[in-house]
């Protein structure tokens, strides 16, 4: 995975062993964790683009995505996305 910055792309292998390319929409930093919001550009039933969020850590060679662990983390991410949406 290259730099995790807005507008960049990364690929991952999903649970069905398929490679997916994703666009990074937002990179968030808090005091103790880093997060990204991204999309694989797939669509929801209503036609809107599906968004995903993950925390990430750095290891020697790459960055490793992790699931969001708490309701508080989800609320923080949703609040930031809501603010950014209103701002644009």
C-alpha cells in the first residue's frame, strides 16, 4: 500500500480472494490512531456509493488496515464525515 492520502488508491484482497482497488476519500489522525475512509466504488441499492472506514497501523513494510473497534470510533468518524460533507 502506498501513501494513505486523499485521492490515492490502494488494493486489497477480499474474503472471496478477489483483488479490489479502492480510492481513499479521507485520512484522519487522532492522538492515538490513524483512520481512512475509502470506497471501492461499488453502489448501494439506492445508487449511492458505498463507503468504508478502517483504522490502520504501520509495520515494517506496509500499512495494515484494522476494523473499527468501538461505537465511539464510529461516532467520531461519522461526525467528521458529516462536517466535511456540510463544508463542501
